[in-house]
C-alpha cells in the first residue's frame, strides 16, 4: 500500500497507455483515482514524455515531489517497437489522417532495407512532423498544420539513434509473405549484425528479440502494401513518425507509421508497467 506520506514524498507510476487514449486522458484517469483514494483536492501530477493517441506503451506518471524528476526522466533513452507501412504516405506520417499519396514499392526488398538503415543511426538531423507539439514562433506546429500554411516550416534538429533494426518484413497480401527472424541481422550503432559486432548483443537494450508483430491495426492499412516491423533505441526528442517519412524517401518510395509501442524509458520498462485499471489496487493493496 502507498501511504499518503509516500505519495506526497513522490512516486513514479509506470503506465501501459492504451491505444486511442491521449497521455492527458491517462493522467486525468490517475488523478481521479488519487483524489478518490486519498481525498486530496490539490496535488502535483504530470507525465514524462507524451505518447501520441495511436501509440501504446510506457508512460511515466509522476506524483507529488516526483514531478521534479520529470526533466531528468524525459532525458532518458527510449526504446520503441512498431510497424512502418511502405509505398504510401499520410499528412501526419501515421494513421491519424488517411493516406494522401501512393508510391512504387515493388523494388523494396529486405536487402534494400538493410542497406538503407545505416543512414538512420548515430547523430542525424531530423525535421519534426508539422502535426506535432513543436513550437514555431510561440505556437504549436499542429496549429499551423491545421491551417495548411505552406510558408511555415520546422527547422531540423539533431537526434541520436543508437540502434535500429528491422525485426520482420511482410510483402503485401497479394504477394505472399517474407519475414526476417527477430535478431537475425541488425544494425547497432552503425555496425552490421551481431556477428560482426560481438559486443552489441551483450550490451544493447535491443538484444532481446521482439516477437510482437503489428498486423494492420483495426484494418486501417491497405493489405497490398508491404510492412516492416522495427525496434529503435534512441535519445530524447526523436520522432519515430519522422523516421518513417525519411525512410520512405531514402527507399525511393513513401512510408508511414501504422503502429508504435514505447517499450522503455531509461531504466523503466513496459514489462513492469501497470494497466490503468490496476492503479487503484496498486495504491491501496
């Protein structure tokens, strides 16, 4: 049981955020549980890093004096898994908006993907999505995006990608299926495969294979388009949606993010996270 004194001293709740919940909604849900459980009207609560509504996974909710640690937690490395759809784009680089353009994709092979991934490891320059909370002249980028103002642009910024691997590749439904076994070949810090970098598997947070495949979530992805599952270990401020956009361009095609799950923030992992309906029991039992 978490006592009132412990709560006020500060706790960090690792939450597994559901799909189609905003981070704000998840925090409000926990706020209501805390109010009902402890009879508090005012207390400090916040989260360390927003997840998009269509993303799932680790959301760190800080309560009491733990809110002072939010900047430190946000600075931690992250690990994400998910799926890129190849051969098409959307305005926001994910499924929040419908597909706006289709591109050739028949030339994309597992070999081409492997040849392309090293461009996205190390310190790279990245342009955040217009549909994001990045500020431009004091306003959020998504406010400009909704106005469809072509004169407004976001400046690129450096981000760190420590590891990027494709864990599975699937051709479109009409072409059958092709799959890379998890961990068979990977790019870690710019190196090809664990067989050429013996220390990578031992020290990398990516060395645990990811068995979860994200197949056409909610039927929103055209079945004929190829898909690539991925695992990315990155530094703060990285937009996985922007990696999808840039990967599509590098492949001579288009790409968007169809599923995203945050697996890790610093030392916290989603494997030890609470479901929202478990928070009350965690606090009281």
